[in-house]
C-alpha cells in the first residue's frame, strides 16, 4: 500500500516526532511510504523552549522531505503537489494543535481535488489545544470536515470530536509504548549515574508547562518526607518561568531532596532516569492523554496520575498505579506514601508486564488498517 505521512519528524524533537518515528518503522515493513515533514514547525518568536531540534545528528533517522513552512502558504501547496504525485491510497495527518489545522486543511483540500480516491486518516493526540486560540473551533472544522476517519489516542477525545463534527468515523486506539529508548538497566547502577543515594525515587518527567501542575507535586514533598526518605526528580525543560518554581522549592522544609534537571533529555539518557525511578508522577491539572505514561510502561514503571482526560484509561487505580484528584497536593502525597507503605512496586510492575501487549505498535497499525478498510 502507498501511504503518505504528514507531520513533524526528525530532526524535530518531542513526543509527536518520536511517535512518528515508531509509526514509520511499523508501516515501512509492508508499505511504500512518503514522509512529508516541516521545514519550519513553530515560528521562533512563539516557541517557548531553547530549540525545536534534536541535538545529535542521526542520518539514519533522516527519512522525510522537509517541505511545510508553517507560516508560508506557498509551501503548503508544494507539499500537496508532492503528495498528489505520489498518489497515496491513504494520507495520514497528525493533529495536536489548532495552529496546524488550517495548513492541513489547505493541503488536504488540494489533494482531494486531484486524487478523489485517496482516503484521509487523522491521528488525534488531542482535539483542543491546552492553550485555546481565537476562532480555534472554526479552524478545526475546516480541517476535520474534509477528513475521512480519525484515530483517537484516548476515549475522552471522542466527545470532543463529536462536538465539532457530526457522526465522525473514528476508532479509539491507545497510544502505543515508546519502545525506542532502549532497555531498562539495573536500578542501582542508574541511580549511581545520577548521584542518587536515597532508597526511594519519585520521578516527574517531561516539559514543565502550566497545565502539568508541577507545583502540586512540589507542595506534596514535605508531607511525603514525613513518612519516607525520598529523592524527587523533576526532569524536563521549563516552558514556563522557572523562577517561581525555584522559589516554591526553596519554600519547603527539605528542599534539598528535590533535584531539578532543566533541559530536554536526549533519547540515550531516558533509560537512566526511568530505570532509577520507583514511580512516575503526573500531577496534571488538565490533559487528554500522555506519552509519558507509555515511556514509563515501556520500562515497567508504575504511575501516579490525576483524574483528568484519558489518563485513567491507561493507569488502572490500584493495579498499575494510582489515580488521584487533580490540584491536590494532599492526594498526591497520600498516594505516594501508600505506594511505598504498601510495597506496591512489584505487584504493579507485574500488572504492567501483563498489559503491555495492549499498547503494541502492531495493535495500533492493525487498528489503523481496519479503519482504512471501513473507509473504502
């Protein structure tokens, strides 16, 4: 089958690019692929981080044609022409932010005008962005109404999608595991690499943004330390003002038990952080789903998450982790204490092992192909 993939790929960094890398590897085994990437993803003036690009050059990952400039409409038509010339049977877009929906809508309408038989599937990492945009719903409708089918990475997204378009043809398929980060290593060796001496480690991993509620985890630290000696790792580049979080850390009694690593973690270091952790905590105040859970599950690390979006679809309360109410440092602290007090780690890790097949790339591709067959 001829398949065109449109979205961010290497050398862009981040979860969507990593997702696309694994999807490409799964599809290329039996299909002919065209990969259309961005020449410019986010305009520099609106990008909150230090860089949008991978720090290390990996020529083996350079599989895409970099065409789409997000602020140059001429390139949208150029990308569409390349897709038309390839003549795919299915065209797959990745949706995660309304900023790109208008571009996608232009590309898709051009392709459909020239190749009416081409079917379109949109993989939705979310429907609405965490930061709303003016006229966002109208822009999303412009794109979604000419799309044929939708893969939703969380069941929660179906309601959001139906609020935009009537009777969409969609299928919920959970976000697969991020399995490209290597195997877990010995926990003690991982901790030695990181200079950790405590016997218990709690990890927050990922970009620090307002909706991720990291302040509630920081406020929970002292309550946990009343019961157990724990090293708290907050690992990820800050996309918000770091100063207020540092002030918050310094305001707690045992601030020295919190380690902040303010940088984007390259692939080769991810195994070390997750192998060192006893549990991963996602204190989000809003969410749809999270790829961080799927990194944790790859390394068979249990998670404590908040009851927002689709997080509770992946973390089974009392089986593979705990689900607590958002915005409550008390609930977070109690869950962390219970996790260590009841010695949950071994049981939860075994449960994660038993469910990992649910999140395989083979299953995701199977769902994708079944949706395509429904569209024919």
